[in-house]
C-alpha cells in the first residue's frame, strides 16, 4: 500500500524519532534531554512519540540498537575488501580514527549510556554488555582468521575501548593511531608465536 505524498510511514516516523533522540542524547546526555525536546526535534506530536515509545527507557534502547547497527556496519566496512587477516584486525583502528575525527564525536554511546543509567536501568546495562560482547566476538573472529587466539582478541578489544575513552575525555583523535601502533606490536608478537 502506497502512502500519499507528504505522509510518512510509522517506520519513517520511528526512524526520525530515534535519529533525533540519538543526536540529542549523544550531544548532551540522556538525562539532560526530555521527551518534549525529542518530540520537537523529530517534528512529531507528543501523542505520536509516546505511541512509538511509551517511556524514555524504550527510546534509549532503540537509540542503542541503532548505534549498535551503525557500529557493526562501520567496523565491517573498514575491513571490507581487506584480504590480509592481519590488516583486517588493524582495520578496526582505522575505523576508530575516522570516527574520532568527526566533530560530533563524544565517546562511546554505550559507555555514556551505561554511565548515566546502568545502575538504575538493567535493560540499558544489558544493552551495553551485549554490544561490548558482540564487538569482542567480532575481534575474536578476526584473530582466529589470522591464526591467533582469544587472548590477542581480548587485548585488541581493550585497546579499542581505551582509545575510545581517551579520545572522548582528552579530545584527541590521535588515540586511534597510538592504539593501532600498539595493536601492530601485539599482532606481530602473537602471529610470530603462532
């Protein structure tokens, strides 16, 4: 069924609300932004907003789900077409370098959400844990493809996490380059020993 010109589907409205909330939450923090501000930024009625997201926690979870998909797509794009397994592992840090250079970069949205709401929202804490576990599993797959083990994957994931935090707090986009150089040493040592 086609929509008439000027109308939006429920999915388009939902995406617009999530995008508006994401931008506001990421720039200012979740607790600093009210639902009315999200409604205004998304250009929807308050009734429509609450019909899509009955509470703020549901909206936060939708934002985190969207961020998770964006993260996975970005990391996968960075490794796309890279044939060498060693270079595929290091592509994670290339992705981070591009992300840190973005003027809107304010750290990991999952760490930020966990810091704000993790103690009071088990659902937000679980979403953050699942995201981090998913990243660890991805790096582990890359390490296995290169002939390395889980220990290297854990080390590389920690470097990536530390780079994100350092870049956000220090406001330095060179954290990814420093982490990449450390990752090269770890990768070379692990593959030389493998």
